[in-house]
């Protein structure tokens, strides 16, 4: 039981980075035009790099430890197909929430792993929590901007008070995502610490879904003609994951 409160605290702090990133996304239109174009694309690329790092350095390696080849194939292909079907449904509904879905597909399995790591007294649990938070910050920023992008022309003509009122429901939803962190962490702590195969399959399934979303939606949004900072942002995001992986290892 001594490890329960650290799980709750660390997973909550990691989840709190989501609305923190969304709040920065709400402030972003106040910046100069350069920040409204190149900076925004760079943050999207940074989030994509961080997601790829989560897949290649955390989710896939941990998932492979406890699964046979067959289940690895089923998990990754199943995740890619499931997220592809979800993306198709959202496209018909004229909605774009790829950043939000990818963020949750990354955050929840990692929070499960965080809880299991605390239960197993594993080294690097606190560093993993920090890594999750650093990933959630730009991903929360990108998800907020994506959800409010369809309203961009109207935002430019609103007064500040009207814009704040329009953003509040989205910010509230992002705040409601924070408890998913400790809930997933506690689930990993109590139920999945001895269910390595189940946790591994969840990670592989999420990996397939994240890879689909990164290459279908997120990476195309990051590209900007005659600008190179967004591509370097992807490198920086992946480097963040590498450094976190080395710290945990």
C-alpha cells in the first residue's frame, strides 16, 4: 500500500499536463503570426516525435516481453485497423480528433505501466511519470488546437470575453481527462502487475493505433512549405523519448 499514493500523485501530475497544454493552446492566438504558423506546426511535429518515441521505446518493447509472435501481430494489426475504422467514422462526421485519440492511446497504457512499475518496485517509475507529463504537454496543446481549428475564423472576430466563453467547454473536457491517469495507474498497480500478457497486448494494440494516426493525420499536419523547424521538432520530440528511456534504463 505504500506505493499507492505515489501512483496516484505521479499519474495525476502526468495527466495534469494535458489541460496545461490545452491552456497554452488557448493562449497561442495571442502570439505573433510566426508563432501561429511555424511554431504550431513545430509543436505538432514535436508531439508526433514524442508519440513515435513512446511506441518504439516504451509500448512495443514492454509489450513484446510477455507476448508470443502471434499475439504481437494480432495486437498491432488490430490496433491499426480499429483506429483506422474510428478515423473513417470521424471523417464522415466532419470531426478531427486524431491528436486527442492518439494522446489517450499513449497516456492510458503508459499510466497502466506506471502503476504496475510502482507495484513491482521497479526503478525509474518517477522518471517514467516525468516522461509521460512531458509528452502530454505538447499533445494537449495540439489536441486543443485541433478541436478548435474549425472555429478559427470566428475566433478572430470575437472579443476576448466571447472567445474565453467558447473555449471553456473544451478546457473543461480536458480537465476531466486528468483522473484517467490515476485510475489507469491504480488498475495497473492492483490488477495488471501480475497480468503481464494482458498489459502487453494493450500496449501493442495502442502502438498499432498510434502508428496509424501519426502517419495518417498527425505527420501530414506538421509539414509546412519552405520551413524546416517542424521537422526538427519531430527529431526533438523523439530525442525526448530517447533521453527518458535512457534515464529509466
